[in-house]
C-alpha cells in the first residue's frame, strides 16, 4: 500500500536524525527499503522472527520489530548501528511506519468511496454511513471537475493538480478511467460561477503547456449534499461530450453554458435524421461551399446584423444580401427572419451531432 520510495525516504530521514541503520522487509521476504547494503543477508532471520510470538527481538546484532496493519502483520523492521539508542529508535520507526499504514489505508478507503459515489455504486444509506466513518462532511458545497487528455494519465499529473488546488483536505482527486482525472472540489459559500471558471483554468494550467492542446476541463453544477456528487459528475461528463461537438475551440466548458446543445445531445439519431430531411429536403449541408458556411457563421455571430457582417467579411452589403437570397432559394429559409435563423442554426447543430455520433459508433 505504501510505495517503496516513501518507505525509503522515511528510513533515510530517520537515519539522518538518529544515525541508526534501518531496513524494511515484507512478509514475503522482500527487502522494500534499506539504509545499508547488506540487508538481504537478514531476510532468513526476518522470516523466522515473523513466525515467532515475539513483537521485538535482537538477532545478529540488529533489533527486529513487527509492524502491523491493525491485526495483520505487514513489515519486519530492522534497526542497528553503533549507538545506545537503537531499540528506542527502532520502536519509534516502527510506530512511524504503523501511522503511515493507517494514513495510506484511510486515503485508499476515501478514494474507493469517492469512485463508487461518482459511479452510483452505493445505496443511499451506505453513502452517509461510510462518509461519517471516513470523516467526510455530508453537507458541503461541492462541484465535480473532469480533466481529460488524449494520452494516458500518470501520477505526476494528479500530483500537479493537487498542488494547483492547494492540496486541501476537503478536495478529492481520483480517476475512473485511463484518460480522465476527476476532482471533487469542496467550495465555500462565496464561490460563484466566476470562481468555478478560475478553478477550472487552474486545473488546466497544471498540465504541461506542450501537452495542453489535447486537454479539456469540464465541470458540472454545484451540489449541497454528498449524495448529489454523482449528479455533478454526470453533468461534467456530458459537458465534455457536448463540448467536443459544439464548442471544440474551448478548453474549459461548464455544464451550465451548454445551452441548446445539451438538448440536441439527448435526441435519438433517427429523430435527428427525420428533422434534417424535412428542413433541407434531402440535401446535405456538405453541399454548402466554404464561402457560404463562412457567411452563415459570421451572420449568426453578429446576431443577424447585415451591416456588421458585411463589414467583418470585407464585402459589400449587396453581396451579402445576394448570398442570403441564394441560400433562401436553395433551402427555403431566410436567415434575416428570426424564426428561420433559429431553425437553420439548430439544423446545423443537429448535423454536427449526427456526424459526431457516427465517429463514436465506428
């Protein structure tokens, strides 16, 4: 449960202070960490000591100690050296290892609880019982962020996220798949939408700038009870998917900003095909040339303002009117009419959604 590197750092730190040599051997007889090179010579003695009833014993000039995880034996600790305080230092080192086991076990249990909470794998009564047992506040403002990359995540990225968020006790950082890091962030009463966006960009900044091109951060809505955390997670997950379809230029996307894209995403594909067939009379939007699509998008960006659109496109107003008239003849929709513009905008979004679904299916 505790990494060998953590064990090694702990032993070296204690040795620096006490000048006592230390070694940790597991119950399989493997040397996990040591401050002296001859540690392997004591493995057989450690295994014999493991099967004895004693909790500590002097063997071959070293003090041997058993380190338990509750009632389960986890490690044999060796302590030796030229000082008179070897036994006391060994007892203190064993106590430190036992506390590390407790801390890492609690961290593992909390991580496991958060994963099951996110995936809706817990009964309501279990949520509150386990939260109380793990000292997790049930009634706190929380929101779920998802950091997604196109490459497999690693522990370094998770540690960078922790550091970026200040490594606060009420925050939980975990993973439920190979490419996503989930952050369950505890909020204060003063944290508003602007603060959520700031936190999302802090998470984004924790990723190496060279890898940030394929990185996205999404987040759900704020919830006030621990049982609703899975709701915020599902919203963040939807925000990621909808963002890829309709807002691919954004690195950060909030569930609350999805607008009509959220509704389209939940439509069945056969219904979308029927809608497009009715609107475009069997034609495909792929038949529109680049000039037409640019004109349409710029017209929408400028809220159907003909003068501003023609200015930004560097074309005469009459040229823009001619293009809109041409589009009206081919589709039956006049984009200068608000209702037709809405219909056309929705139709373009539906086409995007259908194309995305084709890539997902295949």
